[in-house]
């Protein structure tokens, strides 16, 4: 067992252990428990870190160095006795490495439960308050390890930030649509004149009722030409009259839209800085938004680094992929990576090729960011330059081979001008089948003989 120490107990009465169902009765009090087991060995850890290492090793079914030393001492003294273990996997490891006989059964499970309930009585000299504090501290450390939680693991911040950014976009769209529709009953012409949503809300918040446009100065929000159009439209507007309470509610909604828009801008800057700190090469390749969505879809940067390039290319298009496999149709060529700027620059014909090459280079940059020690973005810049060069060649329909690094310019063959004078072939104009001269002469002779024979027959008949 592990708390902030290792300890081993020796069973005194093995007969009572055979009755598994009633074994709990033997551990009702510390006195009864001391009649069943007694303390055999006690080993204290130096600090919580050492205790955590030993605990995690036991959880994963591994043999730690401290436990190995203790078991070697036990083997030297009591090699003939069996060792009761709560984990069968750990028992197999102990048996293989130390050649020590181990036992694991329901009886051992009940015995361990009884020992835990009476641990304070079996190990004397430890106050209950200190024991509880040690158990709590070790439990927190072990739970943190199991959850793989660490303050340095900031890719979880990226996942939360991109999810919140998407939610804010949806909420902003709903709020703006409601604001335009609501104020449109009062001043419908304003929506056609001002197309920018944020400017629309700022203008409505500042002016309120459309009758105030004539006396209000909105030059800090609108350009001079648009301001004149708005004032002219306000005088001849076809909208209905609304109460002051309605205007106040619309203004309050505009305040919400402006606040959320400002927070969205702040959140986007935060996400951009985080991405450049955590995955600079990935950010250079596909941009901070696409990179953050890839990380969020995979769960973490390390999980994303484990994916091959083909999976990175199709992340986000799983439904389309399995639908295509099921219906035996063409599989998709891209998923989330479709929104990268390099794929967007290419034409429809080359999108598949560029997305495949971009996914291959992106997979390399992800692994470099996740597992490499260098935090520079040089590798991402080099790979992006290679993809851009490839894209340029595809767009120009040139068949060239890219060699060397991305920094070096693509080498091209020397151009040589070869002038050829082509002569027009008139034979291509004729639609009649081509017949050789020999065949023509033979056909003419045959026709002449046939005509002569027919003429003789005709003369004979007339006579």
C-alpha cells in the first residue's frame, strides 16, 4: 500500500482469511485487525513527488525502484511465503522480475479493504489529521496526473477560445438580425443604406428615434455622403411610429451587440497570440483559425501530431467520407483545411492537389511544434513557400520539378526558341475516300469493258 510511505503487513491467521464473506467482521475494530495482520516493513518517501511517482507506477501496473528494493529485502528473508497483491498485472511483473510467488483473489480484495479501514490502528505513531492531509494531497496529485492536467498545457486554452469564438459569431448573427428586423419597422431605409452591422448598431444607439437624425451629428460613425443619405431618408421614411420604451429596448440590444463585438475582437487577438506561442509553424501554414480548429477537433496538439497527413487533410469531413465509402462514390478531398488561404487561392481544378500537399506539409509542422524544442516559425515559412511555388506552377500549367529548399528559387530549364515553318496540307479538305492511282486505272478499264459488252449484247438483240 502507498500513502507517503510503503509498508508491508504479515498475515497472522490464514484460516480466518478463507471465509471471504465474513472477513469484514475481523476488521471491525483495531484490536481484531491486529490479530489478523501485523506490520512487517515500513519505508517513508522523501517528498510528495517521490510518492506520486510510486503511485503512478502502481496504477499503470509497473514496478518502481523503491518497491523493487523493498521486495528484494522481503525475498531475502521470507522467500518461501506468498505475496498478496491487489493488482494481478502488478503481481505478474513482480513474479517475472523477482521470482516471487504472488496471489490475487477475492479474498485479497477483501483483505485490502479491511486494511484500509483500520490503517490508523495498524500503523501507530501517525496522527489521524496528518494521515488525512497526506492522503488528500496524494489523491489530488494522482488525479491531476490521471487527467493529464498541467498549467503548462495551454492547448486546452486554444480549444476553449476557438469554441467560444464560434459561439460568439452565432450569437452576434442572431442579435444583429433581430436588431435590424426590430428597428426596421421604424426606419426600414436605414438597413439598405448602412450595410456594416457594427456601424448600424452604433448609429441606432447614438440617434434612437429616426426623427433625431436631422439634428444629430453622426460624422464620427458615418462618412459624409452616407450621413446625408440617411438624413434625407429619415425625412421621407415609410416606417411606423414606435414608443420611447421600444426605442430603449432596441438601444439596449445595440449595446449588447457592440460589447460582444469588442470582446470578440479581443478574444481573436488572444487566440492569435496563443497560437503563435504554442504552434507557430502550424499558424504560418494554415492560419490561426484553421490551426485552432484542427487542434480542437483532434483534442490536443499532441493528438493532432499523431495523425498522418491523410487524416489531417480530411479532419472535419468524417461524415462525408463514410457516406462516400458506404455509397461507393468519390471520397472528399478536404475537410477543415479547405478554409486555409492557400486552398482558397487555387482554382477548382487544383484544390485537391493543393490540399493534399498542404496537409502533408502541415503534418510535418504540427509534429515539429508538438515534439520539437525550437519555437521558431522558420520551418513553417519554408514549407509554405514550397506550397506557394507548387500552386504557382499548377496555375501556370508548367511541368517543372521543385528541388532544394523552399528558400531557394525553383530552378527552370533554359528556354530555347525553335521556329518551325508549317505548310498547309490541302488533302485534309477533301471528304472523299482516298484511292490509289493503280486502283483508279483498273476500275476505269473494268467499266470500259462492261460498257463494250453491254453494247454488243444490245446490237445482237436488235438484229
